[in-house]
């Protein structure tokens, strides 16, 4: 019946009538296929976001555990402060300290705590285990009462020289866990020549020293606690790869935008690029203005490869961020982004003043990565590597990238380039 109807329609009219129908059908099919592609892309995007959120949640949990650990450490430190204050009051002492054996140097003692007029000058010093008064007491587990008039040669004169504080009377007592194991040494100082310490003073503070020994034993049970307190360096970070990133010409943000908008954009940049670094195995060591320092500390040469892949992903992300800023009307064409990467041995410790101190790492790679980051502003793709990183990562470049020598004063550097760019 339909065929009979079509025979009644002239050929020219039939062709004219069918063409738009076929076009609509084909267009609908293209639309349906594109919708399927978008749905797949959306699912892939959701999966990536979920993975990133899982990584961030894990990092958050790790940070919470770290903060809880630091809270426990600070509680024990506060207990030591209180006990030492009570002992100072009983002895009429003007200064005190607790020294412990360094977990990473067999012949050295380090200050766990120190109070007094010169505390800030000597807190980071090391004392010889052999040939010093504190060392002799630690080894012998016998109390020593020192008087300057006795000219005891075992007194550590270097400490007085560094502090500018003349020790006239010193009561040095071992801290014995359960009365047997030496966990440290406590010292009390008195400037008054007419009131030297006596054996009666030792007996007076014995109950306090028992509590001190227990608190000290808890702190030194895990060397990581001493690292977090800044008492000792962390020797376990052997080789790491350091990545410095920074926005080039960031002052334009504050010249062209309200302060609230400028700081919000910098915060967005730090958050999004920091998340990429963490996803690739980095630890955010510090933020410096509109830049950051990431540390890749996994064992073996893999940390260099992780840092390189993170850097490339961070550059892509910054490009996307800059395009988003342009679309919403921020005229920031001159903004750029640069990255410097260096590998090698580093050392970590908690550094800084009091409660404001923070764990950070030090070493030649830190300085070199910052140096390369500065020079990366002149590189084509704005990523520079040191030669050690290049050796470890040269065979693990993503497709479409290559490494080219780049002239940097006083060092050998390599630029990450996109092929054909």
C-alpha cells in the first residue's frame, strides 16, 4: 500500500521529501553516539575524581594520625616541663636539661629538653658520650655533683663557651627506667657559689627523677618522635627527589585583581597541583607564597620517575587552570608556571621556633631544585631536571616527550620538551 502511495509522488518531490528525513535520522544517530561518548567520558571523569578523593582521604587520615601522634608527644613534653619546674624549685636551680643518647650516633648525647638563660644557644648541640660529665654519668649510672672550685676536668667546657654561661655548681643524675636501664641524664645548674648542691638535694628530687625516667623512656622508644621534636636528624630519608613549583609573574594577580580574588586563585592553584603531586606519591613539604615544595621519598630510582610524571601532569593542570581563569574574564596572559626537579640524599628534622616549628628536609637537592625552578622560566616547557634525575627518568618519559640539555650556570640541567613543539 505504501509502495502504491509512493508511486503517486513525482520523483523530484520524493527525493526532496526523503533527503531531510535521512538527514534527521543521521543527525539523531550522531547525537546518540556523541551522548554515549560523553557518558563514557563522564564515567571516566567520575572514576578519576573518586580515585583522587580516595587519595586525599588517605592523606587526610595520615595527617590525622600524625597530628594525634604529635599531640601525644606534646603531652609527654609538657609533663617533662612540669616535673623539671618542680625540681628546679626544690633545688633553687637556675637552669636544667635532659640529655639522651643519640639514636643515630653511638658516641654522642643530645639535648631532649633544656631550660635556662642560655637554653636557646645550646639546645642543638651534641655532647660527647666519653669524656664529659653527662656522658660519664650516663655510662656509670652514678650521680655526680660538680663544683667549679673542684676544677673537675670532666665538665663539658664547650657548652659554657657556646652559652656564655659559667657553670658553677652542677647536679647530674642518671634517669633509670625501673631503677636499672639508663634512658638519659638530668642536670641542674646553680650560679650561687655559696649554695653548692649536696647529696641531700639528690635525695630530694629522687621521686621526680623516677617520673622523669618513665616519661623520657616513652619519648625515646620511637626515634621518629625525636625527629618530630627536632631533637635529631632523620637519617632514614636516604635518597629523594625534590620538586619546586612556582607561578611566574604572579604579582600580576595582585596588580589586576582584588586581593580576595588573587589569593583565591593562588589557593586553587596550590590545592589542585598539590593534589596531583600527592596522587603521584609526593609529600607536600611546604608552601612558599605562590609555590610549593614536594618531596618524593620512595626507595630506589622510582621517585625520579614519579616526580617527572607529576611535573608533566601539573603543567597540563596549570594550563587548564589558566584557560579557566581566562574564560571567566581574568586577563592574565603573562602568567606562567615553572618547575625544577633534583634528586639525591636529603635529611629531615623538625625545625623552627617552638609551636611554630615544622618538619622539613634539607640537602643539596633541595637547593638545586629551587635553583632549577628559577631558571625554568626561560625553558620552552618550563620543566628543568638535574642530571641525576635525568639519568633515572630518561627511559621512562611519557610518549611525545623528550629531554634536551639546557644551559644553567654551575650545573648540568635538562629541559622537558614536547616533541614537535
